[in-house]
């Protein structure tokens, strides 16, 4: 499967997906750790993809998303943003309703 098709499939099959460096249990950068920590506080399950273990996705996702950095959070197929945007939405109380609106 082509990398772009794999990305599209991951985003469509996972209502909440975080592309990050490392895993929530072992993040490999502070921004990824922050994003995963916020999602953990929201209390809904989410999928992750370790871009360090998937260099093809690391290379292609920024082109697909038109977003150059990681982490990248998608909710219901829509790019929400990176660590700063995730934190801002969480602090303003806007992220939790977006998460809660996802039906598993």
C-alpha cells in the first residue's frame, strides 16, 4: 500500500489519532509528550502512530496535511493541529467537547 493511502486509511479508521514521536508511554520529544498527556486527560481512547518508527509516514504526512511539524492530531478525519494548538484548545475548554463528540 502506498504511504499516502496508508495515512488516509489510518485517519479514516481512527476517530482520534495522534501522529507523534515515540508512544504515549515513551514519548521521544516534549511536544509529543505534552500532546499525549492532554489526550490522556480527556479520557477517551485514541490511536497513535510513531513517526520515528515509520519514516515513510514522517516524510509524507506533512505534505498531505500541509502541516510541517509533529505531533499532529486528527479528530474525525480533520487535522486539529500540533502541540501548542492542542494545549490551547484544552486550556480554553474547547478540546474536551471535540473529543466527547466522537462516538466509538
